[in-house]
C-alpha cells in the first residue's frame, strides 16, 4: 500500500515494484486486509503517508510490514527482501543519502530460474525412479506369483536372457515415459536444455532409469509377491526422492540431510540434470556419470543375483 503521494514515497514504491524481489499487488487498505485475510498475499508492505516528509526532514522514516508467518520460507523471503529494497532506496539518494551505499551485482549463473521450474525438475527424477522400480519389480514378482517362472525355466531361453529381458522391459518403459515428460516440459518452457546438453540430459536419464530398473528387478525377485512389492517400491522411491532434497532446494535443507544426500545416487543425477537443463553446464559431469554408472551396475548386479537365486529354488 502506498499512502504517500510525495516524491520519496513514490520512489520507494517504484523500487519495490522493480526490485525483482516481490510479486506486487497494489491495493487500498481495505483490499489489502481482505487479500491478507484470504491468504492471497504473504505480507502487506505499507509506505505511510508521512514517508516523504520524514525522509526530507532526516527523521526516522518507517515502512510497515505485516507478515503472515504461516510458511517460514516465504516469511524469510520477505524479511530479506524489504531491507534489500530499502538499501536500493538509499543508493538512489546519491549524495543526499545519510548512508552511502553502492550496489554491484554479479550473477554466478547466466539466467534466473523460477521456483516452479526448479521444483518441477526433481519430479522428472521421481518419475524415473517410481516407474523403473514399480514396473520392473512387478514384472519380476508376477513371474513367481503366477508361476510363469516355471515356464520360462523350462524354455530353451537362457537365464541370462530372462534376466536381461526383465531389466530391459523396465528400462525401456521408464526411459520412454521420461522422454515424453521431458518433451512436454520443454514445450511448456519448464526445462531448457540446449544443443549438446540434450545428450547430457538423455544420458543421465538413461543411467537413472537403468539404476531404477535393476533395483526393481532385485526387489521383485526377493519378495516374489505383487502386493508387498508394489508397496515397497513406492516407499523406496519416495524415500530416495526425499533424501536427495526433492521436496525443496537442497542447499536450504538441514545440514544432516545435505550430508545424507551425497550417499544417494539420485543426488548426482539431480545435479547433472540441473546443470544441463537450466545452466547449459557440464560442471562435475564426470563425477555424476561415474557415480550413477557405478550405482546402475551395482543395482544390475543385485538384480541378477536375486533373479538367479530365485530361479535356482
């Protein structure tokens, strides 16, 4: 709310509008209270009617902020953003400012990424993990529950071909679904890989899909029942997703979670996808590929061992 029609008040209002820190809605006091009560806004920022007079008189000039602290993330954003806007106001006063401020921003990344984009990308990882785990585990468990595993063992097909077929079924299904979602996300502008970085994205997705498929085959062969396998696959996928910071920006999560995430292969898949999709970067790509490839091979080995053990019974 801008209650001051003076030069300083209007200047402060323009700074808030153009600071790239808020999503601003101008409102009257009555409208602002209604928006605040209905949870349509996080805070009410009020530039009082005497703001210009106070600044010109070199007296304390107050900006009133009423925050709905329902969500700590949004609350802290407002608490950081308002002082930043005030700092910009001081800078624009030049020699008249009682506080000499010079701001010089240097961005590490070439572009800003919207929060919804940053949140949507981990969902692709979750989709790959859930699809790979569920499809592969159900396929493997179904062979034992329906007793069709006996027919496969009596056929001239080698056990290696049976195991490979189970893994490839989960991998192809998962990869196809991932590519479809990636294409839709690209059309909507949610993910933005360019040029050669499309290959990086597809490589990482393939490794995640292979890891998930191998883990799914192992789970299905160990439990051999569809109902417990389906429940376990979804729980495992969600826990892996959570431990890699899938529900938030990992850098803002507790330190213990950041430490745990480094031991989860999906952490490296998420990092590589973020670099390629959003920043057109191959930063630490070799590390990410080595960890994912090693994890995929380990999952395939576990799946092969579980299948051979189950078929030998």
